[in-house]
């Protein structure tokens, strides 16, 4: 498989999404818009400190961004990075489809 910088660029996104807590946080931000740490921890057993660390991993991967509203720090989804990762997965899926089609043609000969 040829090297593709787009896939390499998506690697941190997939690494960040490899944790159930971070997936839950991302889902909450997708559904609820910009949310504070307090809102993200409500009803969970996870501490605010742990949520902050997970959000920083997501931010480092470019999946979320923060902003200040008064004294409150709000976090929101950065959808462009998810779109890039989806395009990488689509490209990989297309390559698999092509490889399977070649295998099918070979087997049917």
C-alpha cells in the first residue's frame, strides 16, 4: 500500500477516538453543541480533571476546540477533522473493494 500523507494526518484522530471516554465526550459534543466541563461530567463517574485531560487529547488531534464565555471554558466539536478521517476511511474502503474485486476475478478464472 502506497504511503498517503492524508492517512498519516488522520492517525492522531483515530488514536484519540480509540478510547471509550473520549468517544462519549465527542458524542455529547455532537449532540449538545458547546458544553462546559461541568455539563460534560454531569451524571458520570468521571472527574472533571479526567474529562479535561481527555478533552486535551481530542483537542491535540484537532477534534475539539475550546473558547471562553466569561469565566467558563466551553468545548465544541471541530467537524473538519472528522470529515478528513472519514475521507481516509473511504479511500481505504475503496482500495479494499478493488482488491476484493481482483481476488474474485482471479478465483472465477
